[in-house]
C-alpha cells in the first residue's frame, strides 16, 4: 500500500472515531439543552465559519458554476439531510441502535455504486447485502416490539437509516469532484449551502435553546464544543482527504468503528444497556459489511476475476 493510501485510511479512521464518540455526547444535549434541528444548524453554521476562515490561509481555488451545482447537491445529501435525519433519529432512539444502523453504510454504498457507477453485484456482494440487512432489520424490529425504556424507537431508527442512505449517496457522487479541489474548498461551499438551507426553519430552536440561557452548564457547553469542532469541522475535513486517496466503498467500511465507540461510551455514561439483540445484530451487520467490502470491483471483473 502506498503512503498516499495510508493517509487516506488514517483520515477516514479518525473521522469515524470522532463520529462514534459524537453519538452519546450529542445525546446528552438533546432535547434537554437544544432541539435536534437547532443543534444541526449550529454544526452547519460553525462548519461554514471554520472552513471559510481556514480558506483565507490556503490556496484560493476557483470553483466552476457546474461544480458549485454538484457541491449544492452534495451539501443536501452529505450534510443537511444526513445530519438532520441522523440527529433527529438519535433524539428518538438509543445510541447503540443508532451506531449499529450506521454500519449499514458500506452495504448502501455498494448498492448505489451499482446503480450509478455500474459496479457489478456478485454473489458475495448479494450475500453481504442480505446478511447486513437482516442485522439492521433486527435492530429496528426489536426496538419497536420490545422497547423497555432504553431509548430505541422505530421512527428514530428509520430516520437514522435515511441518514445512512443520504451519506452513502454523497460518498458515491462526490468522489470525482474530490479529485479536483482541496478538502477545505469542498467543505466551505458545502457547509455554506447547508447553513443557508437550514436557516429559515432552525433559528427559533437556536434562539430559544436552554443551552444559551442562564441555566446552561460547563459540561453542556463542552459537549457542544466537541460536536461542532471535533465531530463536524475535523471529521468532515478528513472525509474529502480520504475520498481523494481511496474508494468510496473502502471509506464506508470504516463505519464499523462507530458502533464500537458509541456503545462503549453509552454504557459507561449510563445512557444504554447491552441486551441480547445488540451483539446478534452487530454480528450480522459486520459479517455483511465484510462480505461486501471483500467482493470484486468492476475493474477486477473486467480482468477476469470471479
């Protein structure tokens, strides 16, 4: 493996660790301190300010109108819809359920790549999709039928799944444009578009948030800092760095780190408990992810690989 690819692997691994830690931390803020929509807007607006500030000290790249349109759709899928549905879902479900559903991302990337990039779906890919889907369905069904007050809900899990589909689509369609511009240039436009899109229906939640009242606490503000700086600015900076160096399917594979980190922190923080369905679902999802990511690419099939 080349040094450049190693950098890509390290970047996406760190991003997923930051996302995994974010799940239980963001859970402590919602809905007591701020509503999900308000928190999402804070992430988008902070990201826009941070990336535009950094761009003042980096190479000024001119983006064509056509690429700005692509970045607009990337903003809808990769930040606005992805973050809004995920954080709304997280407010309704448990951190472990949310983290496990996120591991379906490699499966969705493989399916979308087949539709958009015409990547073949082999028997190994199909088997991985089926097994991974069984794991996700187990999470959703168990939280719907046996919800004993530990946070899981059908609607919350479905919203998290929509977030996964949105993010997977973003990874596939953003690969070409990630080759043409720097990570800072890509992110400053994406977060600016996302901030503008969310502004009309999120300001009320921000202005009236308990987080910014006299009742706020240092721990709540510290959690907010982690969410906007580490899980937003840094994590999203690492994603295009990885996209420039490795395939979207390989990038999505690193989502497996999120439920491990989220589950560990959630249990330590007393937000969740480990029931029998969690490890069974995790095993199914991880097995599906492994099979999908080990299957042959389009180039391999063209060279006569099975």
